[in-house]
C-alpha cells in the first residue's frame, strides 16, 4: 500500500487564469502546496495533476513530479483519478489536495494519511476542526448575509460523517447546550478502488442541491471517516483571486513559513 498525494492544478480559471503558477510570497502556489504534502510523514509520493504544459514544466523544474490529465476532467476528483489510474492498486491511498489552499498545515494532511494507513478498512476520510465561539459567530453571521463559503459536518459516535452542508449544522437552538460545530476542511483521502467507484457514479440529488461532491459518497452508502484536527494557531486561507493571494502572502509574513 502506498499513500499518494495528488494536487489537481488546472490552468484555466474564469476568475483567476493561471492561478496555480501565481506567486505567493515569492513561491508559485502549486509549489507551496506540493511542499506541504511532502512534509506529511505518511505521504510516499506527491503528484501534480494538470491540463497545461506550463504547470507541468514549472513543477518539474522545481524537482517535482507532474502528469498531464485530460482537459475534459470536470473536477479535481476526476483529475486525481486520471493521474493515478495507470498504476495505483486498489488498496493504495489517494489524497486529493486542493491546489488553491497554500496554507494547509502538513499535520492536517498527515492526520488523514495516517488514519487511512493505519485502518485498511477505511474507504474514505476527511478532516474537520471544531469552531471556537468567535469562529462560529463569524460563520453564522456570514451565512445570514447569504455568503456560501464554508462547509460544516456532523458525524456519528464512530466518527463517520452523517451529513455535510453549506448551512451551519447542527442548528443551535440553545448555544449554551455546548454542542460543537465542526468546519470541514476540503481535502480527501480515498482507497483507489473507492475513488474509481466515485468517479463512475452519477451526481446525486443532495450533491447537486448543496454543490458538495462528498455527498455523492454518502448518498451511495460509502462511509466517510471524519478526522478531527486543528490549525495550531495558523490561519487557514484559500485563494480564488489575486487579492486572496495578497492576503495569503500577508499571513505568511505575519506567521512565518509552515515548511
């Protein structure tokens, strides 16, 4: 069994063309994410899956591994599958990392990778963090204004996901009841045979309603293990625009490099 981290990196973007190659504090974003994956102890191999030779050339020039995948891939899950389909074995663990999350700490990646490596019965896993009262209030306020960013998750006592939502769940009738709200971190680990099954399935009703691809797994009876982790004081950030990249650079300047 191998643990393979795949970073989907598409050049074309309506809002931010060439985003993977955009420099953040002097380092291309895709290279930052690649270094984070390399720093996770349980990861055996890191592959950038792209549709553009400019990204391929940049990654290989930095000493990394990159593969070309079809332009027809509809999402990062399909691109991750195409990157490993030629050699992965059914029991291999494939970690799908967001190429636009250059501040994801390696210990978050490691927590998910280690769970999958230690429990070969797990089909799929993904991390979550408990929201502080301040973070909860901020998210709830943003949702009340109609913002859609941020996903929450609820899970059973065996740590298997019950549901993911763009709404804040569970509903807090009395905040003093002390039931935590958990924010989902959008990286996934799959057994290769589970990944192959997922990409072969059609989009499901709840998946389409929430625009959350992981619901396809739940709607088809594929369990998702939730791995609780934390950022240890680091600030999470995703990059969807040049302004976001500037903010990410500012965070690195204040908090220092992760790796």
